[in-house]
C-alpha cells in the first residue's frame, strides 16, 4: 500500500468521530454567523432610520439629554456596532476553521507522522534552528510555531518548521516573517557563507533597521545631546540644569550607540560581497552574497538556479531565500498559506483530496533534497 493509502486508512479509522465533531462545529458556526449578521443588519437599519429622520428642529423639542443620546446612537454607536459585527463575523469564521483544523491534527497527526517515520509537534519546536546564524531572516524577538517536523530522507536528516517571526515594539508588534524554514546538512564542506535572496528583499541579516536610518538616528540624538549639554552648562547650575545635563548625556550615549551599530552592520555587509552572475535572468530575480566568490559560484550553478526558480512555482510564492553556512543549508519560504492541514471544516473527513494535499506539501520538503541533490556527498 502506498503512503497516501496508509495515512488515509488512519483517517478512516477515526472518521466517524471526526465527522460528528465537524458537523457539530459547522452547525455552531452557522448559528453564530447568522446571529451576528442579524445584529449587524439590525444596527445598520436602526442607524439608517435615525439618520433619515434626523432633524435639528425636531430634536429641539426633545429633552436635551435624550436628544443627545439619539444623535450619538445614530452617528457613532450604531455604525460602530455594525462595523464590529462585520469584523466579528469574519473572526468567528476564521477561529472556528482553525479550531477544527487543530482538533483533527491533535487527533490524527501523531499516528500519520509515525507512519511516515517523522517526528511532529504543534505550536512548539522539536529542535531550535540556527535562524539568526543563517543571515536570511529579519530581526525578531519572538517565534510562534505552527507545525514542526523532523525526519530523514535519502540518508539526510531535515527539520521543517512552519513559523511566524515577530518583532515586539513599544506600541505594537510587527510580523517580520511568516512561512516555512527548512534546515539540513549540506553534505558538502561549506567554508564560506553564501546567501541567496529574492530581489529587493531587505529582510535579511537580522536587521531591525537599515544603516541610513541608524546613522540618521545617531546624528539626531548626538546633536540634541550636545545642544542640550551646551545650554545646561551655560545656565546657573539649577536642579533643572542638572536634569538637562543627565538627559543630554543619555542622548549622546544613544547617538554613539546608533553609530556603533551602524559600523557593525556595515562591517557585516562588507563581509558578504555581492556576486554578479552570468545568468542575467536569474540575476534580475535574485541577489547572491558570499564571503568567497569562487565557493559561491560552486553552490550557485546553472542547475541550482533553475531548481530554485522551480521552487518558487511549487510553493506559489515569489519570496524564497537560501543560505549555505556551517556545513548546513537553510531555506526560508515566505507564504501566508496554512500548510500541512489534514482537516477542512467544509469538506467531509473521508475526502481523500485532503490527505493528498497534505502529502503533496510534505513531499515538497522531500523534493528540496532531490532538487539540490543534497544526498550526493561531494567535498568542496
């Protein structure tokens, strides 16, 4: 029996239980959506009627407070409630679909991956990957995991992680990367780091900001600090002058720190030289950086270029990055799609297409090894 048939049998064994759960959740979703839509339409209708009948003269005869409530309700409260209901409808739909998908995974995925000789975890990593060392990811402070796998194919051990990288700010958080990271031994000696990125992709080298911005911030803080220090020292040494002196010294320190980070970033960028390739079509789509031009050209062959572009098509994305470092190779594929799903709230559990889709996505990880011939042990 083929692999798809084997894992489909596992789903069939639990199909009655999962199908019952699917129907219950689907019915619950419909009820919630209908009630939310009714509330949204009712809010919009009442708001429309109040606005339609709104007249300054007619409201002047109403008790002032009641008139104020009517105006606020017509123009602010009810329209806002309508918008909230519309957003709630989408959020309820999204959460319910994800909840069912996670439930199916929790019920079946361990058995499926065992059949495929894989380790699997949900919402956590099996093993931490050297994301920062690879230099193909932007700056981040937190990692949110979805599906993570570890396995061996053609005697090559690999790790695949569906993840989201988040950079926490003082007021809001920013998602700097969402997609899948795949790491495996290069099966060849990597003496010099080489990274390949899609054109105009500046979200690499763990950068939170570019060198020009760091230099600009450094200049601003340094000028403000020196200017503030000059004014404070020319004063009468009052308590406020002392406070300004301390603030100015702090500003100068921040400015010097920004310049220092800019110098470190420039040094890091000079460490990796931009490589000009003979393939003009590939050069239009990708940037190649390396510590060693000769080794870079060994990695980035004509066959490699073709296969990397094929991967763009296979994953349905234009953003693909790759790094050769420390005898490893790591791929970063940006996508907003939820991968490795084995349950769909709107499709019967027994529908084999779901399993075929799951296995096709998993096979694309295997194909990575085939594409780049990583199983061929070649020394540099």
